[in-house]
C-alpha cells in the first residue's frame, strides 16, 4: 500500500476535484483505492456522498432534509453508517477517554472506499498543536495524538486491502495538515499558474522539509515499540498544473510567465536542488485543461466528468470533451502510478 497526499497551501486550485477524479480513475485501472478526507471543510466527502448520506453520517439534519427536498434514504441504499468519520475516530483522544476509535470506511463501489471527513475535525487542531512539542520529549500520549491519522488510515487501508490511499488535506500549514502529511509516503501538488500558487509553493517546500527533519530526528527515535508511527517520507511526487484556460491546446499567454517559473521554484524550494535547465520539466506530471462546463453536469449526476453520458446532459460535441477529459485523467493516473512504483 502506498499513500499520496494531495496538497497545496494555496486554496482554490482544484485539489479536491483532482483527488475525486484520480480516485475514480485509479479504481478503473484495477487498483483498490481508499480516499481519505482530512480537510475539516469535508469537500471531498460532499463530492462522493449525496445529501441524505451526509445527513446520516453526521447525524445532523440539513436544511434540505428538513425541507423535504433531498432524496430520502431508502432501505439498503445507504453506503455509510452514522458516526464513521475521521472526527469520530479521534474523538476519544480529544476528549481524553482513550485512544483512536475504529472507523469503517464507506464502500462507494467495488474497489473504491472513502474514509469520510467532518467539520468537527477542526476541533482536533489545538490538541495536535499542543502535543507536537511534547512528542519531541517522547511523551507516549503526545505521540499517540500525533500519530492518530497514520494509525487510523493504516487500519482502514488494511481492512479494505487498499493498494493506494489518496489523502485530501486542507490549504494551510496548520497542525492537522502537519499530522496528515507526515503520514504520507508521497506528496502530489496541484498548482494554478498564478502568483498565489507560486507563493504557496515557496512556503510549502521548506515547511515540508522542516516537518520531515523534526519528526525523523526528534520523534521517531523515541516512539514506544507498541505505537505504529509514520516515517514522514513525504516524498515529492511532482506537480499538476490545474485549469489554465486553453486555446489550441496551449495555455493562454497570461499564464505563460507563471508556468515558466514553476519548474525552477519547485526544484529549488521543494526538492532543495539546483534550478533545472529551461528545457527540463520532469517534475510536471500533467497540465489539465479547464473543464468548467462539465463540472455542473458532474455534480448533478454525482459521477466523474469523464463518465458523463448523454442522459446526464453531455450532448453533442460535449461528448468529445468528455472523451478528452478521460484521456487526460487516464494519462495522469498512469503517470502517478508509475512514479510510485505501481505502474
């Protein structure tokens, strides 16, 4: 099993959309995928599940449910069970009543599983922040807290025999993301071709190296033998350029100056290497065009953009666009799997 965190500390770059579609495509290739929603905004969960399932999961009726406008839960159709989120798994630690609770992933379809998120996960931020420094001293309780995500994901992945774990994390450098990222074998970075993404990239690289060095040198040597702990590999996998406007299959000129700067910035700040030659760009995994016209159809049909059919509203020339979307995501998935040794 290999784990990949999709992360950029700049929001709005399409990270959750990328996680959702990559999970579906890797499953289609034939591997078992566990998607893990570690963003307290729970956007990945809301993409995978319908309103009724989320209401059941969080045990809190939404306005749509109360107004009777959402689909009712039919016997035997729900893919979730109440109280089975990441937040529920860490609640015993947060409340001081025990260690992590076992959480059963939701099976979305054959070979595709979800460890759902919850807005309640944000309550765990302060606890993680407090215990991080105590973990340096080898405090067992602090180490259990800091390794909670790793152990939850490890248990869930083992229970469904996952080949690939895709972790969706929020756009910040806070304690929740630190605990999530040290659990990842690899980090895949979605980027937009703009100044904000480049600034986020310059902050992200040094921070990941600091977290890795601190964990491996100060915490790992002191972890008690009975507590499974991550290695904090966080190996940079590469980056994906998300949603530039395309003309004749090339980004419009307004993006060019930012695209030209990304390879050097990624090599220097994320990898700690010298700037590559201008004609070298081996760390860019893909550039995905803007599929804005397909997203509303995908949302309404509750399926990936590349699975849209005429019955979903993808009519006429839109079907050619769907086929292009499929090819791009298939190429992306093949490249990602090849880089982690599963190709």
